[in-house]
């Protein structure tokens, strides 16, 4: 069934883009081998615009739809991806060459590589390793936007005491229990694409939690590497970041520290990225995010 968005928009210079109300596509990531990120690509049917190239599932947005709704609908139609199997992480305008026309990339994650069902618009659908996307003959739109959308492997070192202390939930009555509960809440949102403080994205599959004081009694948490600080948690974080900085030239992993402690920030090696506790805690408020955005 054709929507009211189907059709070309022609610019004054003769350039044309699909979608009377703009267009949207879904950039869907999932964990592949050893947790490394893979991305769902669509091999476009030969009869379509730039047929034979590889792109994201997507298409024209109808007048009544949000960008998220349009991208999710297109992913369902073209790849059989159900909206309740994914989590939306970001909504990014990645093209807008013509006045009043934009292409929006909806960034989302799945807990696993979902089974796909291609329709007549696809020659094939394939989960592709993130680092191999540019090896494919890409649609010019995806080729242009991909450098800003790609995600590097991410290491998130959490100043656990600082983050726990930023919540006014009576954590001081049971520091160990509050630490455990917070960590379990956060890891329940993994794996995920994370917007980096300086721009760009990272792919996160587990946390590095620095534990100090009574919280050192915690010996195991899911999807977490635990670092039991022998003394100050700040000292342990500085040590971890210094080791990472020493090996930065041999690694593609990007290190980010989660803390609001100004004193700790000043001690970290140059180039270390910082994320505030509020950004991390905002992940816990995303229940039903896909459904809420899809119905706007």
C-alpha cells in the first residue's frame, strides 16, 4: 500500500530525492562474534534507485509519521524487523541537500542478530561486521554519512561511588546493595550504541566498575569487569586510564570515564573522555522508548 510520502522531490538544480516529506532509515547494530558490533545492511533491488548497492532499510516518510515511526515501519516491511525487538538510541539527520527534505537515520540496537525476511525491495539482507561496511559498494547516501555513524569499541570505566552517590535514593543505608542494584540496572541496557562526549559513537558490551570501601565486597556482576581498589577509587581509575593511554596507539578501543568528580577529572591523562553520571543514569529511563517514539 502506497503512503502519501511516496514520490520524488526535485530541487532547483534538478537533483531529486525520494520522499515527499523526507525519508528515514534504520541503522541497527547487534553483537556479533566476541561481542563485536555488526550492522544490518540491505542489498537494494536492481530496479530501485541506485539498485545493486548496499544501504540501510528505509524509505519515504508519510505526513503523519515521525522519523522513528517511518524507519521502524520500513525495517518491518523490508527486513521483517519487529519494533519490540530493538531499542532506539539516537535520531540523526544525516542528509538535507534539498530545501524541506531530510534523511533521518534512526540508530538502534538489538540484543542479538535477528532473523530477517527480505521483501521485493531487497536482493539480500546481511549482518556485516562494523569494520567491513566500507568494503561493500554502498549507496552514495550511506557512504557519505557512514564516517559520522560508525561506532568504535568502547570501554566505559565507571566511578561507581560517584555515580551511586548522585542518586537521592537512600543509597547510604546500604552502599553494597545500592551499588549492586545500580550496576544490574545499567547492564540490563547492554549491548548498546553510546553517543560519545566529543561526537561520534561507541559500541558497549560490558562495564568496567571501580569498587572502593564496602562495595569491594561485591565479587561478581553480570557483563562487568570489577576493579577492587586497594585504596582510593580515584587512584585506581587514574591507573586504569594511564595503562589505556600507554597502549592507545595499538588499540581501537575508546576509553570513557563516568564521573562528576572534578578532582578526578583533572588527574586523568590528556585525551581521556568524560561522561557525567546523569548521562549514564538516563539509560535507565528508556523503557518503552521505541514504542513511545514510534507512536508520536
